[in-house]
């Protein structure tokens, strides 16, 4: 299943977030897969598309970052999947 993860950086945390990322990577447990991400122009919010079949893996990943940001996790589907559902193809 796909999830849109909205990370809201704590005030002034962007430099530390990027330092940790550079040193340790995403720190994601096996089974939680990164797809793509976008960061706003002010370095306050990052939007990440992730995939997993085990939602509980988010807890392990978030534990490594919660000191620097807050998280919102939203289940999503692709536009193609939405079309198929609306047309009764699935």
C-alpha cells in the first residue's frame, strides 16, 4: 500500500535533519520502502511517498526522527487506481 508522509520540520531543525540523513541515510526498517519525496522551498515540510504492507513499520522509522519533525501519514492510491475503481474495473 502507498502512503503520503507529511513531515513538518521543527523550528530550525532542517540543518540537523540533512546532517543526520547524510550520515545515517533514511534509517528505514526493511519492508518500508521509499518511493520519492519533495521539500517545500522554505525547508519546513517534506512530502514523502512510501510503500509498505506493514503499517507498524512507520513507528520504528519515526522513532529515529521524531526529535526533529512531526509526522502525518495518509494512505493514498495512484490516479490510475482511482480511475479503475470509479469505472468498476477492480
